[in-house]
């Protein structure tokens, strides 16, 4: 056992040092910095490490085999090739023509040496060099995340039934409000009513001229069919329904005396209401060819469009009073089609370039939808009324959100040829377009009640089956009012029903 004897003074001195170190008054010695050795004549660092913006100029291109004084024979052009160089643009013309020289001492001076040096100097001080930061982004992350098509069922996929009987192209089709009957008009001058589930042809009317448009009254208790044939619009009693329905329809389609009175002080010669005994209904004689007929949701008003009618091209008729009034607005363009708002007193009038939205009660223009298309062919309004789709002659389909902007929310280039018609489904989030390329495209379109959320548009299916005739394909398409079914009418005189 070793016993250390420490004097009292040293012991007290050690205690003082310990107390000073604990209090932070006495700090130990810091480690000495090691000397940094470097190469005296070496490069200090790169420009990137020194955070300098200088970027070295790219080095000139090194000469190749064709610039050798004795190149291989395949590099030497013929006289014909040299003459063809003179016909080329100066940018595409080769700057050096290879030649074969017998010896190295016979090489002449380069004739373009000064020119090349001058262009090199121009590139150095006129062409700025910029260091671009490239982002490493996965291209798949840029694609919109769309739901699976399986989650968006049901929608029409396969052809379930064909309706055959027309001898000409089927120009227009319309489905009755209950979904039991479908009407079609053709270039063979006939109108046919078919039973949807069986394909049985119930009735046929012969007009002798091309039927341009057919449209059912939207009320199930009024089985009235509006038909446009050249300058006439016929309101036909289809004979469907019970005795009470037929009694109401006959009273509505009866005319005490022929009238040509038109409201808003217009000339009485533009339209006449006449009783038609041949087809059992009314006839509205217009002064120009009628292209389309559209009903109001209440079934009392309907509009007609005459593309050659100029300022009187669009007329609104009231069936109960047998009156007609001109649209009290200037269209500022050639009209194409028109449609009523599904819930409000708003009227959409489409010209070849834009869609004008009017308030019929206040009689003022609300807004003009700027499509940017070459020529509009058709429009359709969403059942909620705040979104519309526009088809064009160049194969583009525009979706407009009227709460968002007067310009298209989405433009879909889906068809290579003209789009003939577009349609919305009344209850399912579906819309479709048909074209002269003999196809019909089905889309999913969900409109949210939250204004901060954009509509969801998903392509679903391409329906094929029609054959072209005289450059025309599928001329019209309509959805079933209750089922996710789509009807298409083609230039091949057939009507097809596509089911889920």
C-alpha cells in the first residue's frame, strides 16, 4: 500500500483549479491548427467551386477524314455532286469540299481561314452561354391521375340492337321522355317511330323531302313530335298514350283559324301557323329552311333555327297560344343551333364562331363564350346548367365551365374529322360526341358542387360499327333518358343501340 503525502498548500491549489474549471473561468488550451499545404503553381479550384458565372467556350470541331490532304476516294465528291451543292441553301451547303493532293508540301493556303476565325469570334461574344439547371422529373408524375374505367361503370360499350328500315342517311334521332320510343328522320323523306327494346317499327310518315331534325316533347303526357322538313316545321300527334292523353293532345294541336301574327312587331310573312290534316297536327311555314328544332323543358316553348334567316334566323314559338316571337338580340354571326337552359330562363344561341348566352326574362346578353374554333357544329348543356360542351367541324370538343371563364376549360382533340353532334346524359355523368370518322366517343364528366374543384373528364370508350357513305359517318347521337345507353344514327341508314 502506497501512501501519498500532499502538502496543504498544493491541495488547496488543486481545489481552486477544479472550482475554476467547473465555473468556466479557466479554459483548457485550444488545439492548434494544422498547417494547410498546397501546390504553389497548381489550380486553386474550379469555377463552379468558386461560384463564378464564367462558362468556358466550347472548343471548335476537330477536322475529320474528309479534310485530309489525301482522303479516301469515297470522301471525294463527283462533279455532279459539287454542282448540286450550289442549288442548296447556304446553311445546308457543306463548308469544305475534299480534294486529293499529291504531297504534303503541295497543300495550298486555306481560303476560308479568315472567315472561319471571324465566325468563331462572333460565336464567342455574340452567343451567350448560360448554365441551365435541369430538373430530374419523372414524366409519369406529370400525367393527370385519372380513376380507373372499371370504377366509372356503367357506360355504353357494346352494340345491343340495330334499327333497320330507312333507305337513306339518318339525319336526326330523338328519344321519348319515358325511354320507350325513339323517332328518326332520314334523307329518304320518312319519319319512323321504333320501340327501343324490341326494334319494332311502330309508325312511318312519308314527307317526300329530307327530314333535317326530329325532337320529342320533353313531357311524357304530351307525345308530340316536332319535325323540320325544308321550310316547314310539323307538330305531329304520334297517337301514343291513353284516351285522356290523346284528348289533351288533339286540343293542343287544334287551330281555330290560320294565323301569321308574329310578336315584337316583325313582318307577318316570316311565319304562318297552319292546320295540317295530312299528318294530324300543326304546320309552321317559315320563310327559310329550318335546320334544327329544340324544346323547352316545360314542353310549351320550342325554338327553330334558320341558318339563312339573318336577323330573323332564330324564332321562339309558344304552342299553347300559337304565337311566335323573334329573338330580341343581334346574333353577330351565322346561326348554327340553339338550346334552352335546363333549369333557368337562359337561352344559348350558337353561331359559327362563338356561343352567346341570353337571359330571356331580362332580355339582355349575359356573356359570350369564345371557342376559338374554326366552325361550331353542335352544343349541349349539362343537366345542372353550368357547363356546356361544343363540337366543331375540325374534330375538337370544348368543355366550358361558365362559372369559371368564358374561354374553354378543356379542349379535346378526339376526332380526325367533323363532329356532327354532342350530347349529355340526363342522370348519369356521361357525355358523347359523334363524327364523320364513323365513331362515337363516350366520356365520363363529373361536375362537383364545390366551385373550387374542377370537373373530372375521363375518356371511356370508342364505339365503332357504322360505315361511311358519301364522306359522312355518324350523324347524330342521343342518350337514353334513364339508362346508360347511347343511340347513334349513321349515314349507312342504320340506327344502333349501345348498352353497358
